[in-house]
C-alpha cells in the first residue's frame, strides 16, 4: 500500500488555514503515515500550491519541515501577505500539497493531493456593509434607491453562492462571486 495524503482548507480574515488529514496508519486508516507506507522521516520536501480565485499559476509555499504531519489537529496558517494579498479574496480557492522523499528501500516517492473550497467572507462583509448603509431608507423608496436595490441584488447573489457551495457547483459560485467582487471593490479590504 501507499500513503494517500489528504488536506482540508478554510478561510480566516487574513489567512488561509491548511490542515493535513492523512493521519497515522491504522486499521481504520490503511493509507496513513507509517510502516509499511511512507514514514514522516522519509519526507524531504513539502510544498503547498495555492491557486487564488481565477488563477492559473499557483503561489508556491514551502511548508517543510513543519509539514507534513500525522497530527490531524495541527493547522498550518499562510498569511495573505505571503500570497501577495491584502485580504482573503472571495471565490474558489484550490490548494495542493506536494510531498516528496525517499522510502527506506531507496525508492523515491512523490505524493500530491488537492482540495478546493468556496470562500465567501469578504463578499459577505461587503454586502453586509452595503445593507447596513441602506437600513434607514424608507420601504416605499426600496427600488427607487439604487444603493438599496444593489444591496438586495447582491444579498440574493450571496444566497445563490451559498447554495452552489453546498451543491459543490464551483463554477456557479465563482461566477457569482466574481460579479460581487467587482461590485465590492475596496469595501472590506
């Protein structure tokens, strides 16, 4: 058998959190780290390949020797500044973990795993601020006031994004978030 690496990601306001889910080898986890699979002591490199929304080229982030780990509770934080950003952009984020080394028998190995997730915090912040600025507009002016109309439309789009996220429809989520991001430039950054 061979180790099968797994990761999960989540967003924070100013960072990307990566958690390795590979774990230790056991009867419940036959693809984890440890003999007869690759051991952590066999690993000589580990990098994260971070694809920001709509990016085709990743930001490469060296995580070795801190990662990989067989402790599934440890989280690795990559700050937005390390990715050339001021904030976590809303959209579909894709992160890969490439781990390489040499087995005890001298055979080289390279494992790659990837996950993607829809991040919405920045877009939600923008829409919430827009809605707050229009809270005192009288209901009879609802569709006459362009700010209130925009807030209502963007709020409906956030609901659509969350629905698409729940269904795993990354294309719909990214399309809607790209539009929201255009409307919300410089809102919550």
